[in-house]
C-alpha cells in the first residue's frame, strides 16, 4: 500500500505541479512512443531563445510574436513555442545562433526521457503549427548527439493549421524529403530524445517515434 503523503510532500506537490511533467518517462510500446511537447524533462541553451508553454488559458507574454494562441487545436490543449520570434518574414534580418540555428544543439534545446524496449530505427514525426516561411524548421537528436538524420525537419504544406510531418530539408528540395528523419536507438533502456530550435516562432505540439516506416499519424 502506498504510504500517506507527508505534509511536506503534499506542499511540494501543490507548489510544484509542473514537477510531475518534468519527471515523466515516456514508454515505448509496440514500436511506438507518443510524446507531448509540454512533457519535457528539461531545457537548455536558453540564453537567446526559450520554449514557452501555451495553453487554452495562458499565452506567454513574450514579444515579438506575430500570431495568436493556437492551443485550441493542440493535443492536450497545450504546446511549446520558441520565443521571441524576431524573424517572421524572409526580409527580417537573419541572426545565426539567435533567430536561426542551422547547427542543432546550439539554441533552445528540449530534453525528453524515453524508455525503449525495442532498439532499432525509429522514424520521427512532429506535429507543428506554421504561419509563415520562417517558423517551420526543427532538429531532433539522441543522447547529446545530433545525427544527420535528425537535422532540418521542414514544413511547407498546411499553413495556419496543426500538421504532422516527417520531412528533411535538402539542397534538392527545400520543402523536405520524406523518410529521411529517424533516430537509431542502440540498446533497450532509458535514453534522452532532444529537440533543438532551427527557426524561432516554431510551435511544437507532439512527437511520434515509430518503427513502422509507413505509419503516418493523422492530422
Ligand atoms: Ca507565434
Ligand atoms: Ca521565426
Ligand atoms: Ca501538446
């Protein structure tokens, strides 16, 4: 039987409810892991940009941000956005390492704890909301590494709506090529899956890691 909560533990739970999400370990089951963006364990490299929680009731008070709250269509009624968003159109000044980061792991990094039972290749899908042409790039990584197959996730279609995508921006196709975004899990056990901003203003709702190369989550 679970022991009753001490007064101290109860006070800590009431004061720090967010600690519950931070402690979450995502569990792989049947070759799939679903991750809510807002259930991150930690974030780092937050000097220039940071991931802010947006919910049905709360909108981050960070300016500039060119568009309104999109929590109504988000899974769990919540998502994260990399703010501030100073580059919203192609004519806004591009500042590397600040409003744009082609190198993953350098700006606004989120970490998620995931327990895998089945090692192997997992294709990565992300649900995002893109308004313009400069808020639709992201990177994913594993255990502090940023493999080529996790770089430059790209969204082009489905502007102004929540959209699942798994495409890699390449020289040949700036709108991204399917089937190229994946993480190779080396062994069963606890791993850290990370997300790193490529463009500020990116809105991140959910992530799916799947062993099935043909599994496409519905929008
Ligand atoms: Ca925005
Ligand atoms: Ca931007
Ligand atoms: Ca969400």
